[in-house]
C-alpha cells in the first residue's frame, strides 16, 4: 500500500556514475512548478565527478501521478523516503533542493538525519 491508500508512482530516473565512481548518490529535488528536467544542466557535471544521480518528479508535477490529496510537507518528505527505499538506496546521500525543494530537503534532514551526507 502506498502513502495514499493505494500504490502511487513518482517518475524517477537513476543515472549511474561515470567511469570513475566515488560511490555516492546525489538526489536532486526540484521546486514547486518545475519538473525533474530542470536539473538537466547539472547532470553531466555530477556524473563526470563520479556521482550517481536520482532525479524525480514530485506528486502532482511533471510525469508523476496527481493524487487528489492535500500536498503537505509530510507527503513530500515521505514520498522522498519511499523513493529512496524503492530504489534500495540504503547508504547516506547528498540532497540538493531549490525553491520548494529546499524546504523538502530541510524537513527530510530533520526526520532522517542518518540518511544524509550533506544537504544543499
């Protein structure tokens, strides 16, 4: 069962690291009105630096489902946690957020501090 009483899906893209890996994952959390591809300009830089990247669309944005719910901080934090769990990312990650993604990263940090290397 998903967060909303039935399974909902987020669009997510996991990009493997470049040939020289540092074994760290960067999760890119977009803002309120933009989908995941807003990060396209940064992906090459991060991949070349050896990071694996996880980008996704929040519920109600981009290509993710749009459940008829109230979008609260708990929805965004728990969906991010569920996404990491579904991708079997068990080690700490770097979280990068802008606009609305910044507060989501901050709230996630408060609830799951052991899952982070850094947040920006």
